[in-house]
C-alpha cells in the first residue's frame, strides 16, 4: 500500500508542478518577445504544451479525473499557445 501512496503523491505533485512551469514559461516567453533568441522560449513552451496535453490524455485512458492530477483549470490549446 505504501508504494501506491507514494505513486499517488508523486502524480499529485507532478501535475501541479508541470502546470505551474507551463504557465510560467508562457509568461517568460511574453517578456522576451522581440529580443534575441525567442526560439528558445517558443520551444520551451511547445515542449510543456506537449506534456500538459499528454497527461490528460493518459488520465482519460486510465479513468483518472484531472482534478486528481491537479491539471484541471488549464487548457493547453488556449493557455499555452
């Protein structure tokens, strides 16, 4: 049972952290528009977009509610473009 609790807690933290990093990356990208090397920020946001898109797909496949993973309230195709 201990392993199950560790896995659950890990996924709870992971979902929240990924969401936070993704939204921070969007804000950072916006701050650097028009400056040198914007490709870095664009690529960073795109990578996080992919992760934030994949996690809900996996949750759906396994019957896990997005609130359980703390991924509710973020829409990758709206919030991370």
